[in-house]
């Protein structure tokens, strides 16, 4: 390798100096730039969060009015009343029996099933078996599912009471055997 002349030595020394200065500037500037980006992002996030909080605070009056409206709806009327599951089941049976009687159904049995706790609510269920014509079944189902407190029909099955249906009597509807579970909810811990 050939020794460098003085001009080449000056260029090499200057190049090394520029390289060292660039490295030092990069070593200082890059962390400062990254830190600045981090704080800019954190600042933007904080400003966005403050804007959201301001919007939420602005909704306070409207939400309080809606809460008053919801309380006025008397939410408790949508639930069965009673303290113990057996009392609630008896109330459910009485309500169901009134609907069955109003629609002309012949009740074979109404049996309470074990209640289930679901959070702050208790699901009370009775198993129903009855005999009624189709028009009465439609009326009963509508009355049960549109009732207050809310009642729910599950595990519904229907079959013909007798297998021989005469075509001579079109005015008479055949009786059907209907079985289903009727459920309602009660708030736990309320008398």
C-alpha cells in the first residue's frame, strides 16, 4: 500500500472528523427525536382523552333525564313478586292459571321446577301440561308472552290428543295436548 500524501491525509482526517461529528450528532439527536415523538404521542393521547371526558361530562344532563325516565317506567313491574322461590312459583302458577281459564284450557298439571339464580335475578320456572284447541293455544301464548311481569315460554311441544280426526265436524277444533315451561324472573332479595 502506498503512503498517503499530505493532501490525502488532510482529506482522510477531515472525513474521519466529519464521520465522528455525524456519529456524535446522531447519538445525541436520535434519542432526543425518539423521546420527542414519544412525548408528542402521549400529549395527543392525553388531549384526546380530555376531549372524550369533556364530551361525557356534556352528556351528564341528558343521561340524568333519561335515568329519571327509566325510573318512571317502574322496572319492578316487569319482575315477579315474592321473597322465596316457592312463593314466586305460586304467584307464577296463579297468573298462568288465570290465562288458561280465560282461554278455556283444561290444565292437566302445573309443576314448579327448581329456580336458578342468574346474577341479581332469580329465574322461576313451572312446567305446564294442558289440553286446548288451537285457537285457545294461540290466545294463551299471546297473553303469556305479552303479560306484565314478563313471562317466557320454553320447551314448547304440541300434539293431537286423539289420532283420529273426523272430517265431518269442520266447526269443532280438535283438542291438542300442549306442554311447555313457563318462566319469569324475580329480583333476588326483594319481598
